[in-house]
C-alpha cells in the first residue's frame, strides 16, 4: 500500500488540486491545449472545485501518489496500476474519459509499417518520458527511447533516429498539424492499446464528489453533442472524432 498523503480536516473548504502532464500541444504550461480546454469545458461553472498544476509527465504519477495532489488528468487508473505495480486500486477513483485515445506505431517516412507485436521485437521505439509503454506486456520485447514532449518525439522520428514512434490519436494529429508535417506511415488496423483520458484521484469523499460531477457533465455533453463540437474546435478532425468519444455504458 502506498503512503498517500492524508486528507486534512479542511479539505471541503479548498479546491481539489489536479495535475496535468505536459505532453506537447494538447497540454501546455501556459494552460492551453486540447485536453486542458476539454477539462475546463466539462467543469464549466465549477471552477471553484479545482486548481490545476502543470508538471512533466514522469513527475505526474509521483506527485499523485506521494504528495498532497488530489487528482491527475488525463491519466487513467490502469496507467497508474501498470507503472506503479504496488499501488492499491481501492485507493483510487477514476472518472469517465473525455476522449478515448488509440496508440499506433508510426514508422519513419519511406519505411514499412509495423503490423504486429512480433515485428516490434528489439526495435527502438520513441516515447515521452513517463509514458511507460515499456511496462505494457505487449511491447515488452521492444527497446525505448525517452524524450520530453510529443513534438520532440515527432522530430526524433523524422530525423531518422529510432525505428518507430508511439503516438496516440487524436492528440498526435494536433502535433503533426502544428509542426506542419505529413502523418508518418502506420497500420490503422494495428493499435497497441486504447487509453482512457480520464481524471484519476486519490480516494476520498471530496474526490468522489468531484468525479461524480465530472461524470455527470461528461454524460450531458456527449448527449447534447457539445463535447464532440469542443473536440473538433480543438483540432480533432470531424471525420474521425466519433471514434474517440467516450462510451457511456457505465
């Protein structure tokens, strides 16, 4: 069991501290980016319930687990369980996702695409430091090159270094657009994993209340189409946005 910071008696009087990892164009230190906008949109009118702190990806999980931070977004409970294997799942509560990303393997331009896990054995894959795809059993036989941001990940790949890059749609599409580069080759039928862009909190009555509010707003904005419109406004192509919207089966 992890030594989570204990909740103080005055927790109900303060906003919940939510950390967001700096990925690149989708989450930036100045408070801009698609995932920041979607978070603020979902909780519009409830700004007094949270405060945001932007940190590096590899620092985010440590802060959530070992500091007074309440929540991490967009970080799934599964990610924490895979990266920090001694974590007690009962100590965390996860919201519905704002989007469900799909991770693909992008090859260098002009090179063949990868279409199976077997083909990734001993290949050098580029990831953001802290993404920890290397903890995923499916890609355990590959080697990994860590960089700090998505744009750097793209630049390393296009510079001819590494065998392939791991990138999640739809957010990687924004990075390609901002860098003004064509999408590198990939197999659309070979997705390494799906990723819930959710808010995960250390379990407490206050966290449960915020998660329930978040879930209610996700359902409302999916049903009225406003979450879809917001994602499109943030750069997700309208032709593909429906593939990434959150399911409402729970």
